[in-house]
C-alpha cells in the first residue's frame, strides 16, 4: 500500500486535522486514566490500612500509666500482621513496639514531626523507606487530657505490590492506546486511499476533458458522493461533446451560408463584367443577383451580430406603439411569391381590428421573418402555411402553422437553444430561433413551439397589448408625486 503525500494534500490534512487530534485525545485520556488509577490504588491502600489499624485508636483513652500496657496488648492481638505493620512510638517518636515482633530500630518516622505540628495530630508519608522500599505510612500522636504527648502509633504498608498492579494497568492502557491509534491509522490510510484513488481518476479524466477529449468517461461502481461527482462529470462530458458537435455543425453551416452568396456574387460579377457593352440584359440580371445575394449576406451577418449581442446581454429593443397587423402583413407579402414558386400555399388571417403593442418594429419583423421563413423552408411542395392573428384578453396571439416535416419529440425541447438544428439537411445557422425567443422575451412576450414529426409545426407568439390609458394614468400619478 503506497500513499503519495503532497503538501496540502488530503492525506496531510487528514493526518493534521484528524489523526493528530485523535492521538492527543487518546494520550490525554490515557495519562488522565493512569493518574486516576494511581490515586485510586493508593487511596484504597490508605483506607484499608486505616480500617485495619482502627483498634489502636483505643490508645487515645489511655493515660500515662496504662499507655504501654494497652499498646502491648493491642500489638499482641493484632490480626492483620501479614498485611501491614503497626508501630508504637514513645514521646520522642522512637519505635518501642512493633507488630512484626522484630527488635525496634529506634528510628524516628519521617512524618513524626509533621504529626506533632498538625492540628489533628496525624501525618501521612508516601515514599521510600530507609531500605529503599516504596511505602505509605501514617503517624497518629496520642495526648492526654492536658495535651501532654504520651506517644503514638504508626501503621506502615508496602506499596510494592500495589505499584506492580498499577504498572500492569499502565502497560495495559498503553497497549490499548497504541492499538486504538494503530486501528485509527490503518483505517484512515484505507479510507484516504479509497478517496484518493477515485479523486486521481477524476483529476485525470478532467484534464483529458479540459484538453478537448470529450469522449472520456469515468467508470465508478461506488454508491456515494464520489459516484455522484463522477456521474456529474460524465454528464458534463456528454454535454460538452454535444456542444462541440453543435459548434462544429454551426461553423460548417455558417461557412456554407457565407460561401453560397459569395460564390453567386463572384460568379455573376465576373459574368456581368465580361458582358458590359455586349449584353446589357445579362449585365442587369447579374447586378440584380449580386444585390440580392449581398442583401442575403448582410442579413446573415446581422443575424450573427444579433446572436453575439444576445450572448453578451447587449441585445436591445427600441419600443414604440406599433400595429402588429401591419408588420405581419408586410412579412406575409414577402413570402407569397417564394411560396408560390415552391408550390406551397400560404395564407394570412388578419384580426377584426388593429392590435397595438409596445415594441420594436425592426426586431419584431425579424422574429416574424424567421418564423415564417422556417415554415416555408421546412414545408414540401403541396404543403400549407397558415398565419392567424387573434386578440385575446390583454394580448395578441400570432400563430404560424405549417404542414412540413415537423420536429422529432427528442429535439422539440432544444430547438430554441443556440446552434441547435433538428434537421441538418436544410440550410441555416441554428441561431435564428434563439435570437427570436430572446427578442420576444424582451417584449414581455412568449414564444411556444409545438410539433409532430411528419405532420407539421405550430409556432405561437404572444405579445401584451398596448394600453395608452394605463400610460396616461401612470404619467398623471407621477406628476402628482412630483408635485
């Protein structure tokens, strides 16, 4: 198992933010537990020793005459001689009698002076004895009713066995702590590895996609957030691949659309040039074609410019009260001759009365031209294009219906997207409907497209009617506010 550690990598962050915290917590808890156990063990030893030596408290009721006899009797009958030692002290702190039965050493206990000076006459010592053994001892000073020191007694317990148990527990806690840290480290390494491996795969795939390899896909059998990320990147790659194909198709279409009029202009320009002075009719016809194709080329360039303005948010409309019927009728008249030449019947049904909207006449005509042109372009010989204008409550509705090839159901939701062409066999850039939809939105209107493949397409445009009375009331209110 190999992990490559890099500065600011996930592995380093995990080590700093997780493992070190766990290490500190486990260490602190281990030290606290060992100190607690130490105090518990020693406190337990001290408590038991006090209980075992409790009967020696009867010396507190003895006087100077009976003190020695009582002490001898207590040491002879002491039943815990195998667990601890009790010593009888004289007034100077020297050991007179011991429950061990050995000859006293007449060594004054380390805590004797502290017991003399303490308020309760008791002092505890914990440390090494003269022989180097770890012990805990307690000295109790005995005084008579007048406060005169009669002597005292002292119990002594060895801590060697207690410390052995304590150090065993310390070792056990240490081993447990190491095991916990080891498990944490191993599980962390596997966890980090399980994250880093797909992350590296994702990074590699993202780099390939960034370099233009949109066919790259990430295989992942997981079922977590990383799997969701992989699916999102795969979906992104699909979208980018589709966008790349659409862009290439757009470039190809635009190139073809530009080349066709340019070829016609060049060809007829050369023909007209060679025919000057010899065939005036041919020259006139050639100039008409040149002017017509130049207008077509200009319209294509203007469409591209409008699309660029739309993409950058600079597509603007200059609104004024206009009659939609007039614009729609003039657009219809533009296509009557073309439709007749292609064997397509086109009709326009005007409304009963004028429909005034607040709009930009050039932009709205651009929309009407695009919609009607598509209807004629995608209709076959013998087809029908119907243009119907009606007034609804507060709005005007323009419906352009054809009996053309229609749009597949899979494409209907995308036809208003930039560069998208549902039918690639028909010339066009694929941006006309995107621009038209944006223009209608800027007029606070709606553009709907309904289509059935092989049956035809219906485009519906809805625009709000212009209400001059509302504008007059708004102006009056504004004048009242301004005073």
